[in-house]
C-alpha cells in the first residue's frame, strides 16, 4: 500500500513539475517574441530583479555610440597627420577637443545615469568636432603644402 501511495505522489509531482516547466517555457517564448530581444536578455529577465537592475545600470551609464564615434575621429586625426593633411599643431588642438568630450562623458556618468539630454549634448559636440576634422584636412595649409611637394612627371 505504501508503495502505491509513494508512486502516485511521485507521479503527481512529475506531472505538476512538467506542467510548470511547460508553462514557463511558453511564457518564456511569448516574452521573447513580444519583446523581440535576444534569449540572453529574456533569461536575465527571468533571473530576477538583481540581473535586471545590473543591466539597466550598465545601459544607463554606457555611451557606446559616442565611444565609437570618438574612436573613428581619433583615427581620422591620426590618418590626417600621417598623410600630411593635418599639421601637428592642428592635431594637438583636435586631440584636446577629444579630451573635452571624454570629460563630458565622464561627468555625465558621474551621477550614475547618462540622461537623454546629456547624450544629445555629447553627440552635438561630436558633430562639431567631426566638422573641424573635415575642415582641417581640407584647409589652405594643406593646399599650400600639397603644392610645394614636387611631383614626378
């Protein structure tokens, strides 16, 4: 008799756990489809509040778009110096401007959250700096230097 009761209880537990697992799997898939995000993000959501809080904090402090733009701008400055289109003095000024942008990002992250307004301001500054790099690579200093270079005919 005890054996039959134990088997029945075990069967009930397996059935319940299988039902819960299936229900969790369905809600997991629905959440994934509804949010249209990656599986890892959904798993973090199901992991609980600590994982969500960490992800939100990291996202609110991050400025990846600004970091990518700044990296590309630094590369443009370096290439301009290498090609002779940007003088060393112009490069120093442009790199000083890049340091200002880094300070802006650092100040924005200091309180723990980079607001939309702060991101917009950083992007505006990056736009200005991008235009400066463009202008420096094409200014009259460059034209004079390029004219002085002897050409093989």
